C-alpha cells in the first residue's frame, strides 16, 4: 500500500505507518517504537516535522533499540488507525515498548519538548523505565558504580575502556552508549568512527584543548542575516569573496610588490586566469590582469598600478571583480569564525580539481602557485609557516594532477586535526577528518587491525564531484 505519511517520505529514516503495516511494526517488535500521530494540515505538525526528521537522522544509530515512525491521521485511509489509538490532538507522540501486545495503545509523551536534544532525553527516560523484557539491543543505561569500575580490569580483558565522568543530571553517558550502538553490534573497532560519534555530542571536547567559547561571551556584531545553504555544495559567492579579499585587501598590504612577492602574484593570477571556473565578467578581469602582469618586465610594480587594472577594468561592463564579501558556505556563527581562510581552502581545492578535469599539463602548477601565494601574502603568518613546512616536506612528490588534488586534501586534514578543539574552531562547524563517513561512507574503511583507513580512489572521486565547476551554486550573487 502507498505510504500515507505525507509530511515524511521513505528517505527520512522514519517508518511510515499505514493500516496495512501498523500491526506488524508496532506489535511484538524487538525494538521500541516512537510514533508521531499527526495531521498533514495542522500547522503545529508542519512546524514540528523538520525537528522530527532531524531527530530521525540524529538517532539513526539507536535503531536496533528504538525506531521512529509516523502516521498521517488526516488521510482517509489512516483515520481508523488513529481512532483506535484514541488520538484527539496533533501532533501526539507515543512510545510503544518492545514486545507490545496487540491491545497496547502506547505511552503518550505529555508536553514533549520540540527540540532534538530534549526528545533524545525523553526517549532515553522511556528506555530506562522500560519494563522487562526491554529491547534486546539496548544495553544497560544506568551509571557504573565505584565497585564496578574498580573491579573492571580484574574481570574483563579488553583493549579500550571509555569511562565518562558526568554530572548527575547529564545524559552524555547514556547518549554515547546509544550513539555507538550500531557500531558495537557490527563490531567495527575503528577509532575514527568512535571519535566522530563522540565529537558529535554537544559539549564534548578533547581534553587538553580549551572548550569552545560560549557564543554569549563574544558579542556578535554582524548585522548580516544568516544565509541558508547546502553544506554539501560549493558557492561561487564564497569563491568571489575570497578573491575580492585576497586581491583588494591582502595583496594591497604590499604597496610595492617585488621579488618573490611579484613572482607569487604573477603565478597566482596566471593560475586563476586558467582554472578559475568563474562568471564571464570575472574571467575577463582575470585575463586582462594576467596579460598586464606578464608584460611587466621590471623587478617591481606598485600595488596602485595593479589596483588600477582591477578597478579600471571594472568600469567596462563586461569586466569586473565583484566588490565586497558575501560568505555563504563559509559563514561562521560569529563574525570572527571561518570566512576568508575557509574561502582560500575552497578556492584552491576547486582549482586543483579544475586543473585535473581539464587535464592541465603541469601537475604541480596549482599547488606551486598556492604555496607561493600563502608564503608571500596570506595574512595569518603562522598558518603560512605551517603550510610552507608541509609543502617543503612533500609537495615534490606530487607528479600527477590527481595526486595534487589528494595532496591538498590530506594536508588540509592535517590542519583540521591540529585545529580540532582550538579556540578558532566554530562550534557549529567542528573540524573533522573530511569527508565524514556521513558525507562519503565509501571513502572509509578499516584494516584487519581495526584501524581507520581512507580509500583514496573513492576520496578522489568525491573531491572531483564536490569541487567540480558544474556543481558550484550561484545563489546570493549580486
Ligand atoms: P576550513 O578548514 O577552512 O575548510 C573549508 C571547507 O573546506 C570546509 O567547510 C569543508 O567543506 C572543506 N574541507 C574541510 N576539510 C577538507 C579537506 N581535507 N579536503 C577538502 N575539503 C575540505 N588556522 C590556524 O589556526 N592555524 C593554522 O596553522 C592554519 N593554517 C592554515 C593554512 C592554510 C593554507 C589556510 C588556507 C588556512 C589555515 N588556517 C589555520 C585556517 C583554518 O584552516 C581554517 O581555514 C579556519 O579555521 C576556518 O575553518 P572552517 O571551519 O571554515 O573550515
């Protein structure tokens, strides 16, 4: 039968209940089931549906122990089912314990929270008070006693033992247990996967690193409204903003550009003119700036002269470097997070991928231009130093266009690893080893020893698609 739960689809990881499947899913199930009874016309239900979808994604690891379901009581076909559960108001959420009897009408969540965190906690409380027999996949959730911890190693022979210390009213320990459920069952012992699960928990930081500064400590003085964006896509607005800042602000700090800096600028503009997948006005500008620069035979130029090229060109309608910064995928939750450095990484990933896709002749060309630019101009000097060290160590090993793409990816991950948990980390955009298993599960594997291992072929394909010029979104451009 066609699923009737019209606020949700099969891809939401929510069981869609129908008169035909309701008994088989709710009666005698080995998992507990949480059911939202809603009416598709009800405004509260519509407003709540994104939260419920998010909850489903958020607790998909809990599936062997607890599942989420929904049913549209406004649909003609399902009306009778809802009546049999005495549903009078929408949305109603009920908890059906594992092994429910056919006559069970479930336990109603009264005044339930409307946020993912609160709902997670409500479900945990239900699991904790579950009568026997509970869901077989649900491990004990009560805290360990001092005696159990003391005698743990006497009675167990294990390699890893995670002990979470928490306040009495904290849910972190129980959440970790449930978040790791799926992995414990499939018995994949990969450190990185565990770390992802742990890092995903609110308030969990690595020991030895300072915790993120709470947002209310730093005053947010951006007047800009938040721009919704798709985190699996690249935005041209970020690339253009990075170019604006780089060429009008960063390069401008050198009033006279000479020696290494002049070589760097020439290489940078040459690479942009060749590989930047930009709008026509931008490409015209880069092309004329490139011709002008390549014709400068002297040892130095003034920034003013270069600026004239940038600005003069802007006077002709088909040639322009857009002004100002409009961060989209690189927005931060505070004005000092993300933005320009995020734009720089994104720009160079795009350029290495573009060089590969149009089969450039020199595999080192883009990385060499990046190395020079960072060394000569990048305003964060200690970042530049670190990057130069990485480049000095291994960039000479790059000998194909694909290895250039992968070199930048892996060095970026090294930087991410070093910066995870640092004060500069936007708590809303934690530094991860990228792409995460959620973004690209095929990119990850485990060795026979249980260590995490990247599948570089898959990573390369992922990078080629993620940064490809024809997937760049042009939203928010003037
Ligand atoms: P970023 O790290 O800027 O990443 C931008 C986007 O790229 C991410 O949102 C993601 O979509 C994607 N991405 C993430 N990882 C990868 C990957 N491995 N491969 C491909 N794409 C990926 N800051 C310091 O504090 N110390 C430093 O030493 C330092 N060195 C830097 C060196 C360079 C060359 C650059 C450009 C920046 C450096 N930074 C450094 C800044 C820092 O790396 C981040 O850019 C900044 O903290 C903003 O982080 P972000 O969360 O926006 O993500």
